[in-house]
C-alpha cells in the first residue's frame, strides 16, 4: 500500500486530489473470496420430494382415451385390461386415425415404476398420438 507523507515544507503544499483505491480493491477481493467459499455451501444437492403439480381440472370428453397404469404394471384402456403392449399399440393406432384425434390421458399409480409409464408413452409415440396428458391429484391446500 502506498501512502504520501508530507515533507513538512509549506512551499510544497500541493493537494493530492486522487483517490487511493488500494483499500477498496483489498476489501472487494476479500468479499469475492468469501462469496466464492459460501456459494457451494448454500447450493447443495440434497434429496427432496418432487413438487405436486398444480393443474386445471380436466374436462373429460367421451372421445378422450384414459389409460391407467397400475402399480404392478397392468395397463387399462378405459377401465379394460390390456393384455400386452402390442394390443395397446393396436388400440392406439385405431384411435390415432379418428378425426379429430382424441387426447390420451395417462393415470399412473403413485407407486408405479416409471418404466411402465414410459412404455405407454413410447406406444403413444409409435401410434402417432399428438396429445398426451397426465392426470394427477390436485394439491391439497394447507397440506405441507
């Protein structure tokens, strides 16, 4: 750090009008270091519960298709058990050619594995279904 010390002569009474920025730089560097140390502590990766989806109540039309996925992996087409994925694909292909094309609503059990839901989504994609939605429970107000 630099510092001007006067010689004591009144003849050399020039006033130094520049600002000494060295202390400012020192303080800013210390604050930067503190910030860099505390940010990783604040941003940690902890397991959290997934948020509940806030949604609009579905308006079930008769032409909409509701596919339910049970916890054990069974797939239901409008409350009728579908024997396998080939049969589901055939049902979806028949629904895909209807004009206007019906929406497919997937109701998956909370305990169903994502693999079972993924198979239904892939079948919808292979059958060229344009609109696929998920039916969820509405968020309970005040239940946190």
